[in-house]
């Protein structure tokens, strides 16, 4: 009788636990270029994976997807995003534009492509939160080009009422010890800083 009572109590506990509301898992997609992909590093060393680790440690139930592609331009991203959007998402982080600047592409096209990507995300998942990751152009492109490029990101975030990360490489760009020999892509330590730069923008969203 005592064993039977113990079994019933245990079974009741299991049933009750099964019906305790669990936090819904949030799907976060980082859609970007070689910076997101983690050029020269493993997927586990790139900042999207590190962001998932940091958010999970804070008690968030998240799945972070690294949709970075080395060499991707905003035009390439506009063409590719439909395939990425086949999976339902809650948060979409847009990190593109750097390769447009490196190639000196017309900035009106860059902004148009970014807007096109945003429009596609909104159309497919109207309740998703979109975050725009700001970038800066290399200094050899001239003051006018640099300033115009830099303003694209806050401008498009403001026009669409989106979350803006002013400069995703804050405290990393220009620091030799935090970048690969090419001086452009963050190394392991650089990606750790980028991940910490980003995580704070998710605190209210999650």
C-alpha cells in the first residue's frame, strides 16, 4: 500500500510538471555576410553562436540560426532571403552592406536592397522583430561616400520603426589584436566582443 501511494504521488508530480507552462522558444536569424558567418573561424566561434550561449545563460529559450554568407552583398541578400524565410522566425537581424561599400557600389541601390529585404520579412512574418546592424565604410572611399553609407542604417531603421545597432563592430574595428590579419574580420576575441555588443539589444525583446 505504501509503495502504491508513493507511485501515485510520483505520477501526479510528473503529470503536473508536464503541464507547467514553458517559455516559448524564440527563433532568431542572423542574416548577413562573412562577419555573421565567422570568416576564418568555426561556427561555434562566430558571434551568432556566442549570442545563443549568452542568452541561454540568462534563462532565455532561443534558437539562433547563422544565415551568414561570405561575400554577400545587399543585392545577393535580397535574392537569397526568400529561402531563409521558409522557417518561422521571431527576430530577424539584418547585417549586410559592408561588401557593397568595399566594392564602391551605388548607395541608393544598397538602401533599396535593404528595404526590399525588410519588406519581405514584414510580409512573411508581420509580428517578427527586425534589428538593423549598422556598418561603416572604409576610410579610403572618401568623406561623402563614408558619411552617406553610415547614414543608411539609422535612416532605414527610423523609417521602418526598427531596432538599430548603431555599429556592430563597436570596440572591435581598428583594433589589430581583435581582428584577423586582413584587418577587417574579427578574430575569436573580436567575436566575443561583438556578441556582447548585440546581446543587450535582446534583453527587452525576450
